[in-house]
C-alpha cells in the first residue's frame, strides 16, 4: 500500500548513480508526499551541475510504482556541499578549487575560465581568481576591464576594514593582477611580494558568499601552491594537460606538487584533444596514477576565438559544438568535489611538509 512511510523507505533505498550510496544515506530525499495513488518526491542534489538527473527520476518512478503509485512527479532542488574552510581568513566560500598544470601552453587559464563560467551557467555562485601574477590572462578571457577599488567598512570598535571590490564579469566576481598593471607591463616580483598579493586576493577581496571559487594557478610547480595550502583548505585541484607525452610528463610533476602540499587532486582534464595533439593520453595517465579523468576539451578553433574576443561565456550557448564537452568537465569536477565531501566528511588538515 502506498503511504508516505513506504514511499520514504523505497526512495531512500535507491542508490545514487554518481556516489554509489543510498539517497537516504546521502540525505538527498528532501520530501515525500502521497495523494491517493499520486506520489511526489523532492530530491536535493549536492550541486546544480549534477549530471543526467533523469537517472534518479527513473529510479524514483520505479520505486514509487512498486509501492502502488500510478503517477509520480520528482522535483529537484540543490544545495552545494562544502566545508567552507576559508572561514579562518574571512572567506565565505564553500569550495575553493585550484586549476593547475605542469607547464605553460596547455590552456590552463582557458579551462579555469570555462570551469568558472560553466558552473555559473548551471546556477552556482562562482568567483574566479587569477593567481598567475606574472602572466595574468583571466581579464582578457572573460572580457572584463576596470581597476579594483578599495571599500572601507567601519567596524564596531571604531576601526576601518579595507576590502578590495572585485571586477564584475557578467555577474561573476573576478580578481587579477591584469586589472592592476598595463597590458605591456611586466610584473617583476620576488616571492614575498607574490605571497602578499595572493593573500590580498584571497582574504581582502570582497568575494561575498560563493559556492565555488576557481583559482587559476601559474604554470609549473612554484610556491603559489604552498601559499594557498597554508591559507585555506582547498576542495581540490584540477590538473590540465594536453595529450602528448611531453605535456603528460610535466602534468605528473604538478600532481606530485599538489600531493606534497596535501591538496586533494580532483582529477585530470585533457585539453586540445584532436588531430594535432592526439587523444587519450591524459585519460591513460589518470588511470595509471589512480586519478579521476574529468573529460576532454576539443581543439576547437571556436574556443580560441571566443577566448581571444573575451566572450568565453558564449561557449555555453546551445549552438556551440564544444558546449557538451565543456559542461561535462564542469559536471565531473563538481561531482568529484561533492563525492570527496560525502565519502570523506572530514577533509584532512592541510600542512606543509
């Protein structure tokens, strides 16, 4: 007999197709309601970028009908899961994600910008921080200009707190050294100045409340990862590489760097997949290293053209042939973040070895 109790039990026993645990264990069953033989089930997803949610719909319909339902509706809501580990430095962000590479020229910044814009496309609140101080390219890729201003906030004790107002890129807050220097001006800094700039970008920027903060790392294995790991607990790192062997060798070094500073690795993305560089190298290397493979981004001229024009958000329009591949990467990254939290509720404390 169909009752709210039997419906709750049947739906709660369904295994989530992404995480592999029951919806009840994952606390994804938000509500159940029964009216005669009509059943309504509310499911709460851990991210708006949950892929192929129709799989859950089909499983819920089957479970409800097994209890006597003749009509079933499934409503979805989402709440991004996260530890919010930036609270110690005043950062109100659920998940901080670093995007890195072992070498330059593999399209790391393009992937970082696409990831931020894609998660925003799904409906998440996203910020984009350019930590590539010596070669900032995020402003150009997202088509944003301007100079950040300092906002003064009076405190109860009479002091004044200064906050950097990020540059808005079509509703997404961004910060970059590219907003603060001329396009032809080189940044010539030693390590301590770099550390200070990154600290200001993280803890003195008025990011607001975010589901995800994407950080475009500088290429290679420098000390930026050390600075980040000391300041905030990252949800994880995405390693970008191209399919050819020389890029994969450097990607392995990036993986080693993130592991050394105790930053979880969400997986690898293969960029510029196609005839020129080949296909499958990153997928094979990820399998060899025991890491998730987060998808391929094709070597499509339109991606370069839209990046050069500062219109990367247009890559998510329905007529873009690369849209599906880019959204797949965003979905896989978001699910790896959710999976790491749901499978291991207590993330390790980051430390420097």
